């Protein structure tokens, strides 16, 4: 993957998480709702009448990547303005536009697709699905169950109360969470929701020790109402490059959903290169080995540790047509990253406020190390492969 594609994936994935669950409404004051316990505010939001859909103009702010670390630009990496639609069936479309190009994020509630028009590339992944029955899923949670869930969540997260505020003329409640341990470089996250409708109105992610959000998605205008299904009919060009991060495996009996290929031995047999999966990496135990696909080619995803302080290693056969230095040469367009030496191989490193990515190629295999860890830890992990 090119630097632009990697950076769009890293920054865009975080953006999708925020964009798929919440939008932020820009602007001024609004009526302040009465103070409520957090469990009551959540219960009131969960039992509020559902809205038919949301249409919004949005602004995506991204300070995840220090501009001095890269040369070049991308709408997902540098931030952009655009539009957002949420419809029935958990359908989502997020359109980002900037002088450097456009990007689209589309989801039907089961899969999510990120399309970068500047590089004509597509990233796809399946989303976790609720295993409950429809009847259960449609039943609002009780106040007691919400309080019970908050108590369990508080074992690992610091949770603020429901802070009354006014956002864009609407009464709202804001909640802030921060990890108690194993948080990596994540400092906190904030979410604000409309006090009357329960619709999320603001989402922001903070790095440890930073009072300003490194990622924020906000709407400059918003309206509620049914969204035509044709809005979500967005299909990338047939010639777009595709990277599918959904684990693949042989189909089950009767053509059932493929069973994921997991385990070091099984994955090692399925990839056309020697798998590097030590039992421990920079002191972290190996957690999982999965078969994924980069385009039509099998690849391996190996994770170490647990929680946000873990490390992931993507391994794939190197592109024989690509240079060993993936940074663009003079006169070429693209994103250029600082270089780093990994046991004699020249790699590229992206050090961000929330984590680090190191990529290098050795013996025909390209390794991408990603984690919410400082650069020194990511480099040590890369050298330990």
C-alpha cells in the first residue's frame, strides 16, 4: 500500500468510528437542560421517539498527524468539509471534500467501505453484528440494566456524569470517558447527545496530556427527516484497488458464511511467505493470528497484548514493482514519511498523537506495525519480528 493509502486507512478508520456513531453540531449556545444522573439521561435518550434520518453539512478536523511529519495532503488526513447522511437500517454516507481530493465512507450497517478518489483505492471491512433477536434489539433498555452496564464499564473507564450544555440551539448532555489502564496514547473521548431526541451531536477524541481534540467531527448545519435510499447508492469505480480487512476462509456447509482462518499454523500455510509470529513482541504476548486479504492476495494480521496498548502487525507479500522505499521520488506526487532503519532495512515511520505506524520490507515481505504506543516502542516491535 502506498503511504497515502496507509495514512488514509489509519486516520480514516478512527474517523469512521466517530462518524458512524456520532456527529457534532457546530455553533453556539442553546437551552441548558436540567441536571440528570447519567443513567437517566441515557434511558431518556434510548426511549425518545426515533428520528427518520439525518442530513448534515459537516466539518472534519484532524490533528492526528503533525504536518511536519509528512509531505503531501489527503482529505482524511488533513481534514475537510463535506456532508453526512444517516438513514434507516443503520445506513451511513460521509462525504469529505478538499482541495487535495475527495473521500467517501459508506456503510449499510454490516460493512463499511472507505473510498479515496485521489488514489482510486477502496478499503472494506465487516462490522460487528448484534447477536440478539429483533424483538430484543427493539426493546429499550431498562434504567436498571443501564446502571448495571455503567457499573461494569467503570471497572476499566473513568466516566463523567451527564454534563448539561447547549449545542447549536439544542439542549444536550455531554459525557467524557478516559481509560483507567492500558489506554496507550489515548487520553479521553467525549460524546454529546440531544437531550430531547437522543441523537448524538458531538464526538471528539483526545490524546493523553492534550486538552484539545486530535479528531473531531462536527456539523455546520443539521436537519431531521427521511433520507432517500438512493443517497446511499455509492459504488466505487470497477478499476479501484481494493483492500479487504475481513478475514477470509473456506465456506461452511451449504455455502454458509466462511469460517475465519486463525492460528499461527493455519495462517502460515495460507500465505505465500514465511510468517513472522513470535510468541512475544516487546514483552507483549501474542494474542491472535488471522488471515486477511490485501486485494486478491492473502495476508496475515498478528496482534500482541490486549486493550488499547496492544500492537498489530500486518504482513503481506511485497509488490515486486514497488521500490523498497515507498516514499515518492522527486517530481512524483503522494505523501512522504520520515525514514527509519529496521535491522538494516529502510522503513517509513508515522508518529501521531494517538500512536505510531512503522512499515518496512524484508526478504519479499512488507511488514506494517501499528499501535497506540510511542515511536520507540513501535520501532522495537518492528526490529523484533
